[in-house]
């Protein structure tokens, strides 16, 4: 590639190196350091005047430092007269904070998008955004690549019983993702529904008294995280429910017909019941978004129920990211109770913070966890479990970079593994 | 019912200073929850309504500088989307202020980037103190009030340095000459300058004193003390040239790295910093460290900004 420079941020040099190798184009020199007062320092080592610059930086465990580093690198290239700057962000940081889901919350993802624009980014390449609507946050072109073809290829190659497997979403928000994968594999899908006991009584004071502490305890954090995730998913479901419902009914119904003998828990045996369940959920959603629901840290009694059948089959639990694995493990347990032969967890972004991998290793419910290398998983982390597989998606990024540079279409990458 | 009253939020970088400011204004800090998700992303919950209120967010550029900056940006953004009437970022020590020019090829102007980020997050106004270069005010498209610690510094010199009338104000580098001459003029004292040759950031090689300090008290004045290498060497140069005692007065005491041990081992009599940056923990290890409280200046600036009064008074006076 002529007049092109590739730079790697310090978050994920492994992926950047792989991408550079595949492109047959070396990474250019850049000195990334921190000053004594911890300000980030960047020195671009080669001329970028009139060059097509690609900067590869993912999210990581020190997300704010790496985000700042990316912004400064972009800014340095911009003021050094680069002709075009493309930020390649395999895992987009703050993508979970992409809507106002509580009163007075910030849309941090939109803020990050604005910061990138203001730093001087001309184009963004990323993968599996938490919500594809985030593409609208940018006033620059953005290519949201998908890991799905790579994951599907892995399933075909490595799951012996895949033709008889069931793809499962652990919440309603992920149904679209799951149906798409089920369609492409030509297999059935199921859905895990979380029932909540709405005892939202804890007062706001709980939060405010806790406010000064910067890092909450692990337990609280978990709950918070899950809650956030699920609440979020519910909102998504609420929005899409109407559109999807007819289609969903049809498919769920057919699933139920196939396995009419299966006593599916929590009365989802007939389509009408399913719809009732969804209506109830819609009401809950309305409650959450309208009322003064500050108490997001409520203790909740969760009841999982499976919609669809997995008896005697392999279950592929699919989501876009896996951080703390509790909700996945609960779902896996539910699936095993419903007679699944084995459970695979498939996620694009393997954040796996804290003791996630130990929990997975010790859980008898999970056969394998499969993630891609969009998010750096250190060698030390990989040693913690034998159940982790990391799929290499560097080829997708290198091809996207090549096509972007040459002005070719990238749509091919949405359906084909390379 | 909104009252368009002052709401002060404190980021996690320097809650102590924010508390002092709030006490001065006779109000309480507003509730905010700042925490991190397990994936280390910063999250913020604004704990009370800010609709149509005049919001001030106090966050200094210190410690985990990128985390604190991100936190500030998210807090601003949260207030913005919650319909605050006006959002003022109060940044006692402005982060990345030293990366303010393209001093070598392809160097980023990170201070400008930070300015843009604050604007894009939704800040309507910025209050800061002793910017490394006052030109940084021009990086913003919103009004910036650059306050001075100078009045407080003068007060300290008059009250706490016994024989200040025979002292010499010394600037440790050419860039600080203006700041030092201004103080020297106000106190009607002599002025000297140390010229240093810098090889790379945070490292100083050779120093030359311009002016006379023999038999006098020397007061080094600067805007920022980071690793303190410069100050240590400057103090030594002054003593070598016959100064009886050497004080250092610095606005932003970042004191990173080995600063504390450098100060302890130096010939400095005292190093005086303002509380724009938290340094309580360092005070325990460093008996030479003294603090000037500038919360009054910040509080008064906030009050005046809120009431639409002039803040110029604060450039030359310490509020009572």
C-alpha cells in the first residue's frame, strides 16, 4: 500500500502486529510514554505528511489511558498534515454507555465519538458495536465490521454436533444477533427470559452514601453490571419488540412444535403465553424508564426461564461481549437443567475482567468459551483456563484496511470469513 | 421549581478542595456517584436534578490524570444531557497544559485537544488557575477565567517569610521571568534569573545565575513543580552563589516521581505549594512542604461568575 502508515497504540500490539503482517506493511515507529505526572506522551517517529494513516488501538484494562493515547496520536498525525486518519478500534470503549438509561446519566459513547471527531479522525473501523445505532453518533464514516462469519466458521469446524445445536440468547436484547446466526447455520434458536421480582424499595440514600467510594466492592459491582446489562437489553427489546414480535412468535411456535414434549419452564408452552410474558415485560420497561427509578442497585430475585427447547442438544450461548460471567453461568445452568448436552459461550469481545476465567474454569456447566482477539487477553489470563479459545480476527481488520485504502467496498466482509 | 442556584459537584481527584470551596460558599456539595465498571470504564450518576441550574464541577488534573479527565468529561456530559442551564468546569490545575505547542516535528498539541474535548462534552465556561501559558485561553471557544495564585503568594511571603524585605525573587528559567518580575515589582524586591540548558523533558543539565543573591534570601517562583529536579538544582546554584536561604513557591505542586526525596535532600529551606493539587499524603513524608489555601479565590470566582460580577478583582486581591 503506497503512502500509507500503520501505527499501533499500546493497548493491543499483538493484534496490530498480526494485522501488519497480513498486510505485508510494517508498523511505523511511534514512541508512547507517560510523563512523570502520568500525562500521556506521544511522539510520531516518521513523517506522515500527505499519507493515509491507520491507528490501531483497542479498549483495554486501562481504558482511559489508552483512549487518551489514541486521541493524542490522532491529533499528532492531524497536526502533522496526514491526508486521512482512520482509527481502527476493534473494541469500542464505553460502548455499553450508549444511551441515557437512568435519569441524568451521560451518553459516554457519544462523548467518545465526539472526542474522536474533535481530535481529527476522518474514518473509524470497529467491530460488533454494542448497539449498531452508535454508528449515528459519528459525523464521520464508520465501518462496523462483524465477527459473526469467523465465529460461524469456528462453530462449523470445532463443534462436532453443530448441525443439531441450538443458538441461545441469554436475554431478549440479543435475539436479533442470535437469530441471524441461527439462520446462517440453519439451526434452531432459543431465548432465556429473566423474570424479576420488582421489589425496588431501596432508597436513593444507599447510592449517595456510597458515592464517595470510587471503586465499589466486587459484589456490588457485579450486580450493578448485570442490572445495567439487562435493563439495557430490556429497553432494546421494548423498542424492537413490536417489530420483531410477529416473526418471533412464528419461530418460537415452530420450535415449540418440534419439541412439544419438552416441559419448558415458566409457562411458555404456547405462543399466547409467550406474548403475555412479553407484555408483562413491556410494562416493566415502562416503569423503569418513566418513574424515579434511581435505585438501580436493588436486590432482585431473578428467575430464568427458557423459551424454546435444547433437550439433548448442544447449546451455543451467544452475546456480543463477556465481562463478568455470572449471567452467562446462570444461563448455562438453566440450559443444563433443561437438558442441554453441553454449553458453549460465544462472544466477540472477551473482556473477562476480575476472576471471570477462574469462575468459568470451575463451572461444570460450560464446555468452552470462545472469544475473538478484539480485546487483549493476556497470556497470564489464558493460562487460567483450558476452556478459552481466542479466534483471530486480524484478517478481517487487515482486509478492511486494505479495502478502505484502495476505495473498495467492505460489504463482502459482513458475510464472509477470510 | 428551578432556582438557577449554584450546584457544586466534586470529581474524585480533589474532594478536599471542593469541600473547602463549598464551605466558603455556604452550600453543600451536590450528590454525585462516581465509580468504575469492572472493565475499568468510568461511570457517573448525578444524584440530584440540575435542570436549569448553574453547575460547577471541580476536578483537578492530578494523580490518575486520564481517569480524572475522563471523569470530568463524563460529568459535564451528564449535566449537559440533564438540561443544566450552564456548566462551568473548575480545573485548578489544567491537565496537559505543558503540551501546548508543536515544539518538535509531529508533536501533538494535547492542551488544545483537551480544550476541544471539554467544549465538545458541553462545558460552557472554564475556570482555572495559573495556566502554564496564558495563550491556552485561546484554545477554547468558550470563555476561560485564568485566575492567579499570585495574590495568595504575596500574602504568604509577607506573612511567613521573616526577612522578605531583603529577599531576591528568582525565576528558575527564562520562561518564568515574567511571573517572577511581576511578584518582585509588587513587593519592590530585586530579581534574578537562572538560565538552564535542558536536554530532554524532566532533565536539566547546566545552570547559570543571572543577577546577585549574595547574602540574601532567595525566593524561587514557578508555576509548576513536577519532579523537582529543576528546583533542587536551582536551589543549589543559588546557595553556591551565596544565598543565605532558599525558598521555593510554586502554584501547582504535582510532585511526582522522586520529588519528595529530591526536596528532602535539597538545600531548600521550604517549598510552598498551593492546594490546586492534593498533596496531603506527601506532606507527611516531606516536612519542608507548606501549603497555601486558594479555595477562597476559587469560591469567590464561582460566586462572581454566578452573579455576573467581574472577577478582575481577584487578579490582584485575596478575597477575605
